[in-house]
């Protein structure tokens, strides 16, 4: 079998003739929100269940706090949306899969697989340009979220565990280090009390708000 059945009951094909058709890869925001709300970050190695949906909402909020455009806020919300179909593999595991694949005479297998679905989803939702134009900003937002997650939700401790190169641990210049946000804590009873259904609803609400804002702005320019 080369397809999955999504939460709304449609088939999503990974390979084969149907995988290159709209029917075979029909993206639904309802599926994306539902799947991401139940998909844990860090393969579950957190103090509490912490989903990709919550991470995506955090990234969108960081973009908003930084006064980024609604296009960037939407891109931040949707930057991991493809993981609703590919699942979320930790960064170290992704590198390991790529290294094993290359060592066996192949290519960076995970990157090739993931990128294919990223591009298809972003094209479907009309957000490819935002990812191309604001690639650096979106990466910075994602890393600030990661630094905050590490601080609040993981068992990592400075001087006890190895540094994370991706966050600039050990960098001489402060500008080369990624700082966590200081206006929000992820380790609160209020957040822990929220269910996956709450995060699903929050994701859908945020998507609807941002897309409506983008549509309204286009109308005002017409």
C-alpha cells in the first residue's frame, strides 16, 4: 500500500500514478490541523505532550510579535504542515537517515522525500512565494521557537548535555546564538490543560483569521 487514509477519510498517495494528481494528493486544512495536533514534537521527549500544531502556533505568534506581515505569519503557521502526511522526524534522525542513505550509494533520502511534499502542499495553499522570499526570517522564527521549547519543555541542561550547534551553543559572538523568547513560557498549567482538540481548534482559527486577512487586503487593493 502506497497511501494513507487521512482523518477526513481521503487517500493521500506517496508513490504511484495517483501521487501526481490532485485527487491523489488533495490537501485539506482540517486534516492538517487534526494530524498536527496529535503529532508530538521531539518524538515525545518533553515534560508534557507538545504537538507540532502548538509549535506552529508559537511560530506564528513569534512572527506576529515581530510585526511580520500576515503572509509571514501564515507561512510560519504552515511551515511544518507537510508533517501531517510525512510525520515529524527529529532533526538528528533526519540527518542519520540521510547519512545512511548516502553511505549506501544513494542520495539524501529523507530530505528528498520531505521536500517533495513540502513543495506540493505550499503550492496548493499558494504560500510558496512567502517561503522563498522570507526563508531566512522563517528559519530564525523556527529556531527561536526551538530554543524556547528546549528551555521550557526538555530535560536538556547547559554544562550537562552537549550543545546544539543549530542554536549556536558555544558561539563566541552573541549574534550567532539563538535566544529563546522572554515573553512567554511553555511550561504552564494552562497550556498543559489544553487538549489536542483545543490545539486543533486554535490552529484552524488562526489559519482562518490569517487567510481572511490576506483576502481582505487583496480586495482593498483591487
